[in-house]
C-alpha cells in the first residue's frame, strides 16, 4: 500500500507532508531566521532613535505645542498694543492722562498739590 505522506518532527510537533514534496532541511532557515530577527531589531531601533525616530517626533510635538502657546500669547499682547495705539491716535483724553501720570505735566494755570508721606518717627535718644 502506497502512502503519499511523509511525517517528520518540526519544533516539537509532527508535520505531515506529501512524499514528493522536499523535506525541509533545518540548516537553511535558521540563519535566515536569525537574519530576519536582526533586521527587525534594527528596524525597531531605527524607528525609535534618529532624526526621524519616535523620540524625536515626540520632542518636535512638544516644541510645536510650546511655540503655539507662545504665538497665542504674543498675538494677545500684539492686539492689546494695537488697541492702545488706536486709543492714543483717536482719544485726546488718553494722551492727556499719560502726560499727567507718566510725565507729570500740568496745564497752564493749574495748581499742583503734592502730598508726601510722613517720615517715620525717630526713636528718642536716651537722655542721661
């Protein structure tokens, strides 16, 4: 009776293959398996480090978020300054307030009253 099956043990389990198929030799695929494992390890390491790695990508995302926050902050400050410029160009009362507060200017004929803080009392010297 002809049995077209051939059986052999492969990695702890029995495998049945038809007799006319060549029986694989373990010597040819082990070096290839090691080569594939090394190649996969290299690809994983390359995807983690380097200029285009995941670590660099994470750093770039953090830098981008920080720059976005800074742009929003500077844009808000720029809008406030633009509003102040508009007020200075159109509102004479604002210009007068700045002249009085920062430059201490007065209109002709105005009397200025300055109040100075009282000096702290000096401790009495011991009389002997």
